[in-house]
C-alpha cells in the first residue's frame, strides 16, 4: 500500500499541499515549512507506517488566545493535510487552577475555528492510573525515589547553569522504602509539600531539567473530573510524553520553550520502554501591543482592567470573536505568518490586514455617522424624501443594492468639516463643494455656532442636477462624504477600540514599574448616540458591516438586544484620513 502522501496531493479542502504539483505541473504557492519537511521525510521512510497523528494539548486553566490559535491551526491543519488525525487532549494535572468552564470554552473555540476532533477527546486525568503504575515501575527499576526536601531546599540542591547540583540526602533510599512511601503518599498520609517523587537521573547534567526532576507532588485538592480520588498529581513533564505515547502520537508539536525539556521527554519514554513519539518545537506566537501570558491576562480580568475574558481588546479567541474577527481571518493569519524555529514578534497589523481582506469580501457596506454634525440643505424641498440607490458590496455583485432615504436635513461627520481647512483637506469647508455618497453634490454656504462658539450646524445647498447615477453626476469634485438622513437616522452605541497597551512591547517598562504601566488608558472609546442608516436597526449579533470610510464593524453578541444593536469596530480602514488630521 502506498503511503498517504503518495495517494493524495491535496488537503481535506481540495487545496494542493505545499510543494506538490498537479496534473498540469503547477505547484503550490509556498515552500514546505520545517515541520512539513519532517513529516514528508517520515512518510517517505515509512517511519510511522504512513501515519500522521498530532494533538492539541491545552491546560484548562484559562481561555485560549491567538497564540493557541496558531497551535490549533498547525496541529489540526497538518493532520488534515496529510490524511491523519488530531486529538484534543486536556492536560489537566493541576486541580487548583483548572475548571470545567475552561474545558467547555476550549472546545467551543476549537470548533469555532473550524476544526473537529470527532470522537478523539482525551484528558490526562484519564491516564492517572497508568501514570501511577509507570511511576511504580521506575521506582522498581531504581530510577525514581521519594524525596523529603522542601521546595526551597530542592531548588537550592538543584545548582545553577554554571554549577552542578547536589544529590538529595534521600536519593539512595531502597526500592522497598520508596515503594512504601509512594504508596503512603497515594493514600493521603502526608501533608501538601511534605514529600515528592523524583526521577533519578543526573544532578550534574548541564540540562537542569535532568537534575532529578519532580514527577509527583502531594496536593490535597479536588480535581474537576476525578474529584478526591487522588491527592498526588503528576507533573506536566512526567505526563506529557506518556500521554502522547498512550495516544500513539507520531509528531508531538510543542512551542520552543519545551526544547530543553525534550531530553527528559525522551528519558521517560526510554526508561519505561514504551512507544516513543517525536517531539518537535516551533516558535510561539508573539504579537505587538499585547501580552500572551495567561497569568497576565487573568490579572487583567481579576483587576477589572477589562470587562472579562471576552473583552474585545483581549487577544483571547473569545475576545477576538466578539470584536468581529472571523475564523477564516484567523486561519489565514496563522497560515501567513508560517512556522519558524526562532522566536520573533509579529506586528499586530498583520492580523488586522488578514481581517480586512476577509471582511472586504463579505461585509455589506453601510452609512454611519459616529460624531454627527447637522447639515440643512436650504434649497431642498422641506417635505421631500428621496430614495437613493447604493451598492451593498462592490466586491460582490450578487449582493445587489439598497435604498437610502435622503432629505433636507442630514448628518455628516464633524471631522469632515473645517472652517479654516489646511492644505490637502478635500472635504467640506465654507464655499467648497463635496459629493455625498450615492446622492448629490452639496456646497457649504453658512455656519451656525452656539454661545460658546462651537459649530452646531452647517447651511448648504445641493445641486439637483448632480444626483448619483445621472449624466450630470460626472461633474468632478475632490471630496466624497458619507452621510445619514437626519429624520431617518437610527441611533446606536458604537465602540471604538485601540491597542490594549500603548507600546509595542508591554514588558518594556521604566525602572521601578511593571507591565501595568504600559496599559493604554484610551483603548476603549464609547460613542452612545451615533447616527446609522435605518436598516441597521435590525442588525443581528455577529453580523459584519463596513461603515464606509470608517472601518469594519460587528454587532456585539453580548450587549446587543433586539432592535438595539451595539456595534464594535473590528478594524479600521487603511486610508489617508489620519494623515490629513495630523496636517490639520
């Protein structure tokens, strides 16, 4: 039988796999990344009998973020590309931090991203009996011992990067004594932290992970799945490789910080004489203007710096989803940044561009005025209302058109008018003409101010011969503005988001300060009474729109109510308006 890579040159979505050629000789656009090359070589040598078995192994102690999305796309994507399978496994070995809430949210996030583990959902806690049996095996082989050193003493005995460690005074206990003590640990006879089970490897190893690492610790805590069945819990390093072995993983893909742990991963599998997967490390995802540490993200939630794990400013998948990111955009982003062996930081703009490209194709256009300035068209009939035809999406002709009400009184953006305009400002000013999108050309003939000298209303005239779609509409003017009919405007709350942190590297802080100092106090701006075209009153949670000239917006799925949608700006448009404002 041929190996899967010889049978199928396309992935599960019919796309040509990297490096493959079709019948015409055309090849895929990108080269193989180093993990794909390893898999290709393994398939050619039949190393795993033609199998590709990966897994995504989150710890259920928090919500997933964009960094996890990269791992999800990589593990599930590789399995799909090579006709293999990917498991979802929860590494739930720390009962003090893990909850069913996180288990549920992780499953929802993986599914939302477009991946399916089918019936292959596993938990490290399912393997506790087998892990315990393997620990006993290592004790019997003289390769594990019960240690009475405290955590502080264990660290002191461990040594440093330049100095070897020292053997624990309990290292040479007999097999019989170790078996007895370990069984009594299991029975709950000792207090938390009183004893540990450690592997007996090499306290002089240059790799600190091999200096008799802890395998089990005593922890009298209720586990979210096993309850109070256990009071000793395996450490991650002892659980990771053996769980992979039980599941017959072929390529155990981890982030780069586990590279120095690989010798320990190998040592456990070899010492136990069990099936031995291959661990491969890749660089984790780091993004500018945000943090990926679960601990820091949890701190932001607990301190009330954000509204929760799903706050649209958070890098969590829940937060990105609420902000309006699509699974297609996130998958495209992960594919675009690729897989590397060295740590680097990706500019947030790359993620934003992936969303713009996706929403540009799918989001219907709409007119919305965020900071309204009233305009009265003095020569427009007072009781007249016209219907203007507007294109729903120029990228999708099948989206058709819609009707926009137009009347004597309209709203435009405050920023679209300058009484004393700077150079290269091509919007509205006294005596100047602009075109209203899908409507008429208007000219400013007067300005109304309040007692404080603030502009509150513009007086304009319109050219009745310049209606959009008529021959006279071709008359050239330099500026085109969006607008909304004042008597027909739908009032809604709109939220504008900026980066959560005001610097590219949030950990780069002044002396004596911590990462909190870099939080952006202006990361959220709420506009309570924006004016939107009337059809948006019926917008449903999760729907996307491009507010012309303003950006892409999504109906908030949490705070919106029937007939009262709240809009989150997902991402701004790439345009020149910000540059013009600076010049002004």
